[in-house]
C-alpha cells in the first residue's frame, strides 16, 4: 500500500505561508491541478539570477527536487524560458516564485541534483 500524498494545492499554500515566516517572498505564478499537478519552484536570488527546481520522487518515494537549470544559477530570462517550455508540455503544472537573497527553501526540500 502506498503512502498518502499531500495534494499539490495544499502543499503550495503551505509553502507560501512558510516563506512569509522566513522573510522570503513566495507567490503562485501559475496554478496547476489542485490534486496532483507537478510543481516548479523558481528560486530568485534578487541579483538577476534564478534556479528552477523541478519536483520528482526520491528513491524512497518521498518528494524531492532537481535543479532543472543545472548546478549554477542562470539569468532570469533563461529560467523563464525553461518554465514556459515546461508549461507548454504540462497544462497541470504549478509554478511558484520564491524570492530571497539568501536562497531560502523549505527545510524538507531535498535536492537530488
């Protein structure tokens, strides 16, 4: 029997509220499927560079993330282009913009690569 998964819409709402408590700014740039839509995080460092994190499942089945833009931050235009391509392929996709000069991410945000 598989473990119950938190609905995408609820996870995104929790992320936005958690960011506020950590002096970060989070906004839903695009709403996806409320129950099972995949999520992209656009992590902006407030210096013109971003990292896009794409949701996946880790080896143990728990939520994890990969750096869709590669190991180093990229110019914002490059991140936006990647997001546009992903949205064109997946109409159920959520996009959340995170802004923090420190690069804040939730504590449970496991990055695999």
